[in-house]
């Protein structure tokens, strides 16, 4: 758990993947990139392999992978896919505007 003051919002994400595939790795890299660009280290990412932990995927009502769920702050948000369109993914996840937007298409 990150140590923070009372006025700091921590974003918590859960990324569901299916095995150690290229698409799963891409989704994790893109999620961490977006978090660093928009949240300055004030985030937590938990990666759950739905193949190894199917009960957690079922509990989370995950129908497709990769899926990222923003757990906090509320409301919960979900995005399916590898998050390669950084601009759309940031908006869909409700991330605050970055100081300097990452260039698209990298």
C-alpha cells in the first residue's frame, strides 16, 4: 500500500490477462505507461492471470481479456483490450490530464 496524505487520491487498477501472451504483456506495459504519465506514481496495479485464477475472473465478471478495472476512485470503470490507443484508454479509465501528453502511435 502506498503511503499518502489525506488529500491524495490513489488509483487502484486490476488487470485481468489470459496467460503470458504478447497481448497480455502489451496491456500491462500500456497500463503502467498510462499510470506513470497521468498519475505520477500514485497508483497500484494488480495483475491477475485468469488462466491461473479463474475464480477471480469469474468473481470480477470478466468476459474477455485483457480487461482493466479501475477499482478506486469510484465509480468503477472497465476497459477491454490492450490499451494501445493511449488517448482513448486514458479517457475511458477517467485518468486526469497528464502534464505532457504521451505521443500517440509509439
